[in-house]
């Protein structure tokens, strides 16, 4: 479009006569102004194309950023899910271990109670043995005492019988 205007102006210049130098000068000034405008428009067009190119590069960067953001989010989500699953597995293992520990603690407590009960019974049995030994010793002493008494009593009875016999024999002799 700009080139067609330029051609039109050049055609007009060619048609003009040589004598009209003032008009020719005005036309040259118009052409010069149009050339300056064209240069400005070309610079603006170059700037606009550079901006469009920069905008397209920024769009690509934004798209890459969005893709990286999405990839990062997905990787983070995947890692979180894996970590969460690992935590769940570890939690289950810990729960099982804690249950086992609790069961062992119950068994230990039961065994400890049984052991304490057996120890108490053993102490009671030892006390009973000591009491029985003591009673046996006392019984042996009483038995010896009774045996001694019995011997003494038998000896007295025998002595008394001998005395009675002697008395009867002495009466008989006399």
C-alpha cells in the first residue's frame, strides 16, 4: 500500500512540467515526509515484530513453566503418595510390634505374678518346715521327757512292787 502511494507520487512528479519547480519542490518535500513516515512505520513494524517475537518466546517460557509446574506437582504428589504408603506400612509394622510387645508384657506380668505367688508359697512352706522342725524338736523333747517320766514311773512302780514283794516276803519269812 505504501509502495503504491509512492508510485502514484512519482507518476505525478513525472507529469509535472519542468517549469513548476516550486510544485516539484513541494512534491519532493511530500515524498521526503512520506519516506520519513515510511521509515518510522518500518521501525515501528520492526519493533512490533520484535515484541511479537518476544511475546511468543515468553508464551513458550510460560508454557514450559506451566509444564514444569505440572510435572513438579505430579512428581511431588507421586512422592507424597509413596511416602504416605511407606508411612502406612511402617505404622502397621509398629502397630504389630506394639501389639506383640503388649502381649509379651502381659505374659511377663503373668509369669512375674506366678513367680511371686510361688515365692510366697515357698516362703510359707519354708516357714511351715521350720515350724514343723521346731514342733518336731519340741515333740522329741517332750517324748524324751515322757519316756524319762515313764521310765521313772516304771522304776517307781517296780521299786514299789519290789518293796511290796519284800514286805510280803519278809512277812512270809517271819
